[in-house]
């Protein structure tokens, strides 16, 4: 609408066709999946005993990004990535370890990447996740997080949240599906800023002042405040099993 508004009817029709093509292409990519190369390499970073906090930034251009919390004692991050075209950097500032991992040569459909990583449960910290297109599966149940930022262009996203007390959780996607699993024993408030998306919540949630809230809480009194942004697709938020 921004591009073609005010022009002739033919430009308007072209705008509608272009929109439909983009949506259909996005859905097709999500349904068909990706072919992943077999040249795996290992990521493993160690932290010292004087480190207490972490700041992690993980960015994948396109493909499958799978993150769990089963790193061995003393290991910040461990796992396999493919292909071996990445940049990573670790530094320690006081009692905080900072680590950045990003794909420096993005693959293109159908030859995309697969990263399968585990993070440490021993450190409190912040986690930022970015993926251009594909699938993101985050099993963060056992992590000790104070801040979480997950962003994706097109695809499927599954996020299992830990028991975290924070008002700084952002889950953002342009087109696709978002599945969020929240802890049952926390007071939760969710701001679902969806454009043309359908949003589903647990049956006991209520809408109050623009926030979907769990029973017995309010936006100002919530233990966990989550912002979910999506332009087009499906948002499904349920309790963790």
C-alpha cells in the first residue's frame, strides 16, 4: 500500500500480486524446509571460575538454529555448526563474559545452515538470537536469563521460556508461526502486537489495558512481561507442560 497508493488501478493490482507472491513464497519455504550441508565443525568456549554473568549474541542468516541448555560444567557454549563460515569472538569484562557468533557468509535456499548449540546453566545473563529465514527452536527452560531478544524474518519459531523475572523479553517475526511456552508458576503479562496474525492464549488469560495477563496478576505486578510482534502468521502462547 505504501509503494502503490495513489497510482493507477494497474499499479494497485501489481501491488496486490506482489504481496501474494511474497506470502506464498514464504509459506512454501517454511513447508518445504531446507537442505543442509554435511561439513560440520565444532564450537566450544570455556569460561573461568571468576565469571558470573554472560551476554550472548547469536545470529544466523538462514537455516535451522537449535539451542538448548546442556553445556558441560565450565563450558559457555558448545555444539556443531554447518557450514564452517562463521565469525565468533569472546571477551571478558570484569565478571561478565561476552560472546558473539554470527554467520559471515549466508547460504541461499536450498543450501542453508544448521546450528545445534547448548548453553551453560551456570551463569546469569542476556541472550540475543537472530535468524533471517528458517526455523528457530529454543529450549531455554533451565537457563538463568534476565533479558531475551529473539528476532526472525520468515519461518517457524518455538521458544520455551525459563522461570525468569524480567520485563525485557521481545519475540519478533515478520511472517510465519511463533510458539511460546511459558512457566505455569509465574505471573505473566503479554503484549501481542500482531498485524494480520491470529493469536491464541491459555483459556484462563484475560485482556486488560492491552495486555493478556495470567490469573491473579496485572501488567504492573507481573513477574514476566513479554512483547510479541508479528506482521503476518500465527502466534500460539501456552503453558509449558
